[in-house]
C-alpha cells in the first residue's frame, strides 16, 4: 500500500513543474526550469529519505484532512493553504512570463531568490529529518506517543518547516520575477502564522513539555522577530 501511495504522490508532484512551464508559454524559461528542478529535488529526496529512514513519518504525511483527531478548525486552514498554493503556482508563470504583468526583475534579485530557495531546501529537509512527528495536520499523535522535539533546526525556531515555506514563498517569485507571486506568498505566510498560533495553543495544552520548550526556544518562525 505504501508503495502505491509513494508512486501516486510522485506522479502528482510532477503536475506543479509542468504547470509552471506550460503556463509560461516558453519551454526554454530558465528561471522556471530552475524552480521546477528545485521543487522536484526537494519532494523526491524527502520522500526517498522518509521511505528508507522513517516510514512511520511517511505514513503520517499521507494522512488526509479531517482524520486522526485533527483540530476541527485546521481543516479550513488546510483548504486555504491548498487553494493559496495552487493559485500561487498558476499566477506566477502567467505574470512573469506569458503576460508580463510585472516589470523585469534585476538579475541580482533573481539570484537572491535562488539563494533563498537553497536555504528553504535545507530547512524543509532538516525539519523532516529532525522531527519524526512532523504531521501535515494539527493534531496530537497519541498512537505514536508523540514527544517534544527540541534539537537540530528546532533548536533555533519552533517551526522551522514553516520558515522553509516562507523562504520558498518569497524566494520563488523573486527568482521567477513575479510581483503577484510575492503578494500571494505573503498572504499564505499570514495564514501559516495564524495556524502556528492555533497549533501552539493545542500543543501547550496537550503535549507534555511543550510549554517548557517555548520558554527555551523563544521564536516561533523568524529568529529575533516573531
């Protein structure tokens, strides 16, 4: 069953790079190909790592919204995130390449976007490697005897995967040259911040040791900011 899930998700992942390139109307779009290859590397290397090293987390990542005692409000947040991410993927190539709604970004800003994506990759991958309880749903994994993780990238911010998402949401439109992508990325980031607040209320209430962890690691998302 797990092999079928991995195969299905691997094929589904291809949809996003295909959309980026096809919607751009330019099969030679270098920035689009750089993001597409980055995205595929991130997704496939993570799936491979979890399949080999942490199959329990891989199974957790395939849980659907509304299952496994997920917080009721989180189903709506997940729906918002899916809509936001899909819109982000669709708008950027239309904006940056096909219709040129945004002005041409300077080369150094695109390079900054690429560098930001490198940091995003690191935070995403290390979050999965350091935290075997990294569920896509806001829930307590009682069946897996969930505990607080405070080492690795969790030692400097409490939600490093969300920080990786933030870098992706801003770095990608900088690389591609899309102002609308930046705006949508900011909107999704605010939605993630709201999710963090709700998630931490649940964790402080239900997960032993989380309140002490909050006192040890002071910042939720951005070091020295929030």
